[in-house]
C-alpha cells in the first residue's frame, strides 16, 4: 500500500513538472511576441525612414526562402513523375502528372514599406487584445461564407438568434438590407473595415497569452488533478489498512482476555463444588 502512495506522489510531481515546462514555453512565446509587437510599433517611424535598406533585406530573405521552396517542390514533383512512370511500366494506367511551380521572386517596394510602417501605430492600436485579434481574423477569413448563411435564417426568429449566437463571431452584421435599421454598421454582410493582417499577426502574442495558455493549463491540469485524486485514494486506503489491522489486533486481544476470564470462572466453580 505504501508503494502505491509513493507511486501516486511521483506521478503528481511528474505531471506538475510537465505542466510547468509547457506553460513556461507557451507563456514565454506569448510574452516575446507581445514585446516584439511593442518594439516594432515604437520603432515603426524609424523603420519607415530606412525603408530602402529594410526592403533590400526583406527581398533577399524572401528570395532565398522562395528559391528553397521552389527547389524542394520541384524535386518532389520529379520524384512523383518517376514513381508514376515505374508504376505504368507494370501495366497500370496512372495519369497523374503534377506541374512544377514557376519561380517568381517577390519584390517589396520602398514606397510600400514606408507607407506600411508610417501609419502602423494608428492602424494597430485596436489590435491590443486576444478578443479583437481573434474576432477580426475570423471575420476576415470566414465572413464571405458564414454571413450569407446567417442572413438566410432571418425569417425564422429563433433560428436567427441561434445562428448569430453560434456563428456571429465569424461574421459581420448579417441583417438583410430590407430590415436593417441604421445603428452605425453597414448590415447585409457588408464589411465596414478590412482586417489588417499585419496588425493581426503582430497581435498573435495576445492570443497565446489570453486564450492558448489558459486552454493548455486546463488540459494539463486534468491529469494532475487525477494524479492528486489517486494520491488521496491511496492514502485513504493505506490509512484504512493500518486502522483495520489495529482493530483486528484489539479484537483478538479482547477475545483472548474473555477466554482467559472464562477459564478462571470454570476453575473457581469446580473448586466450589469439590468443597
């Protein structure tokens, strides 16, 4: 029983260590991303002043990455062609011939980069928490598909409320134009402001800290809680076993005492009769 208690305690310690390590990594990434965001925003005007230099650096990095990706994909396509050709030699009729991508270097102009960073503080001001970053990103990705579906439920009030509650965070105002009442939003699935993907990318640290970290904490704490429950159960079982042995010993001693007393009574009775 003592071994079971020690094993459960060891499991608790191991689970706690894993939890702390994973949380430290995720929280560290989140804090680093938030710090990088602040650093970029604070120095945005300085980056804009040296836009030509940064444009050359970005172009060079992108050229290297795109060239490497192009070479890897080209080799994969060539390998697939060889495999398909070998299969067809045995009488199969496989018609699969992927096309290798065309290498087109991406160039960033100095003017675009200067414009991007000059007004960065004003553009990214609202992307300062996980809720805004998640909602704007989700609406930017899914609005064109989700919003018409929500709009179609307008004639059925309960279905309209349900679809807005379940999918509204991925959609802009879906109220049909015929029923729309002016409240400051366009309605009818129109997009009031486009998602700024650069600002959303800079705000990924908030998502890591405010959403991902708590979810990972809950996920990791579950086995830790189970391990603690095992320790408690093992401890209760161990204590119960000890108390059970003590009770058994006391019962045995009581029986022995009672037997000894009974023997004395019998002897005294026999002596009385003999007299």
